[in-house]
């Protein structure tokens, strides 16, 4: 059993919500807020760790499972939001990467922490 | 040109960062913070919209592009974080969905707003 | 017993952390992440509520207490962060309000949803 | 001119919004989302800094002003939200601190990173 592709995940999530009649809660503002909540839970796992502890976070099995679960929750709501907004997420990322490759030419951007803003602005 | 798969996106993102020597910034805590920043920017697009305006957000071309860009940025940092933590995101989501299907049986969960907590706890 | 002022809250919080030897965890990045976590928990309370339910959220005593607790947690980390960064929060807000009063003249800003960005940019 | 107190800040903010007829946007869900956006902007300032750079973040005057502005924006929306929900923020914090002083006795909590969850759960 290999790694599932986008389309099968999107479908499974859509079915999961539809079977429970949860579509009524899944409007864009609510889903953005749910995404915020899950990112908050992910953040709480890392907040008091030192950088070396954070780099080694997956070595503890219980914590590793908690991290995988939170990453999955973030992705779940991101995919639901894309479904509701009719956005093809992999295509959107591909388009953004093409923009950013033009915006941050390799020569000018290399190791540049000062001007480093990447996707943030 | 079809929709890219996970593996090709993960690789392209990894190369994007490596070519610019940005791996040095991409430790787990920093990437979680970057994810927070992008979710914040996505939230700002929706914060003052009424629910009907939000449901119709993609009808304005400029706003639609801004939304696709922010969704892409969120996904970018989510994939980078998974890469750094060595988490297979689609597999993690699949595992979480299996857990949640057991946790929220269809009959007991249907349309239940009161007990509705879904992935949040 | 009246409402405490800023200085007494700041001092009580500082003492609370110092007595538990938690200052070691309270560097700016960690405190920003803790603030994110608390804002996430606050968001989770409101995420599935309709706007009328949200407007009426304090009518349920258990939920009202949960909301007051989360608002307090957000404020706690905001004050800790200001303490660590040596920022006088009420003075900073006063200065920002003065900027924004100039930036958003009453006549041009009245009820303007389209251009309404307020503090966000 | 000293530091303003809570009540004068709350009043000034309330007037600021009312004069611009922005109350219509300030329902609880929207204000929570605006708070998320501002915390996101604050996070972006710190995300790529090393811990020593973050500890020294206020030494750069332009960055110090940006940080003060974002802290003020977070506080602005936190106070607006409390006003709309009719929560007395300093009283709520005082009550939460009393709870937490009982929950985290000094002797058991001292320097305890492992069990350290503080306000997060």
C-alpha cells in the first residue's frame, strides 16, 4: 500500500465530512479558523523546545505521533478549504513556486538572511 | 501538463531552498513560525468578509489570486516542515483519517454541532 | 477590590514565572509561539459558531469561563513578551492609535468595507 | 504624560471604531480572526531570527518600532474583543493567575521543562 495521491485524499476527506453532515460547518471562514486552531496545537508542541530539542523532536515516539497527528490535522483543513474554494492546491503551489523562482534569483538570494523574506511578503 | 504529485512538489521545494542556501533557516521552530505567518495572511483576507462574501470570495480575480497564493504559501511551509521532520504527509493524513473514522462514528456524529469537535481536540 | 492596573499585573506575572524558574523558557521566540498557541485555543471556541451564536457566546456560563480563561492566557503571554522585550504595552498602543487616527481620517474611512484594512497592513 | 490605564485605552479604541462606523465589522469571529492576523505579523518579525538575535531584537530602531506596532495591534484587537464580549480583561487575568498559582505549586513546578505546560492545556 503506497502513499495516497491528492485526489484520493481530497475525496476521502470530502466523504468523511459529508457522511457526518458536517459540510454545514465548513464555510471558508470557519475552515480558516479551524486551520488556525490546528496550527496553534502544532505550535504548542514546539514552543518550549530548544532548537536542538526541536531538531530531535521525532526521536520520542509519543511526541512523534502527536506531531504527525497535528501535521495531518493542518493538512486536513487546508484540503477542505481548497475543496470549498475550488482551488487545486498542487497547481496553486506550482504556480507560486514559479513566481518565487523569478522573485528570488539564486545569485542574489543565496544565504541572505537580512533580505530574506521568502514567501512572507 | 497535469497536476504535480507530492513527491515532485517536495523535491522542487527542497531544491528551491537548497539553491538559495536557505536550509540554514529551516529548522522546525522557524518553519512552524513561518507557517503561522502564512496562515495569518490567509486569515486577513477573510477576516472582514461576511459569510456570504467569504463563500463568494473566488469570484473576484485579484482576490482569488491572493487566496491561491496564500494557500500555496501555507502548503509550502507545511511540506518543508514535513521534509525536515521526515514525516510523510499523505501517509500521516491517511492514518489520522482512519483514527477519526473510528472516533466519530457516522451515526453518532451526524450533524451534531454541540459535540462537534472533530479534529480539534 | 477593584480592577488591577498594568504595573501590578506585569509584576505578578513576572513573579509567577520567576518563582517557578520558568524565565529560562521565556525568550522572545518561545513567547511568540506560546501566544500563537493561546490564540489558537481561543479561535477553537469560536470556529464552528454561527455569527449570532458567537455574539451570544457569553450566555453559556461554562463557555463564558473558557473564553475568559483564553483571553487571559493571550494577555498573559502578551505581557510576558512585552516584559522580556522591554516594551511598555499601553504606551505602544497609545502611539499606534495616534498613527492610525492620522492614517484613517474619519471622513474617508467611515463604513468603508472595501478599503477597510485598519491595522492589518 | 504617564502611561494610560485600561479604561482610557478601552474607551479610546471604542471611540476610534465608532467614529469610523467600523463596529459593524467587529463581531467576535471577525475580531478573533483579526487577532490571528496581527499575531501572524508579529511572528513573521521573529521567525528567521536565531534566539540570540531575537533576544537582541529591540537594538535595531526600525525593527523595534515594527515590534512595538505589532504588539500594539495585537493588544488593540484583544481589547476590542473583550469590549464586544463584555469581558474585563485585567480581572480575567487576575482570576486565571489565581487558578494557575494553585495548579502549578512552586515546589513541584520549579524549572520543570518536561511537565511544563503552564497555560497551554
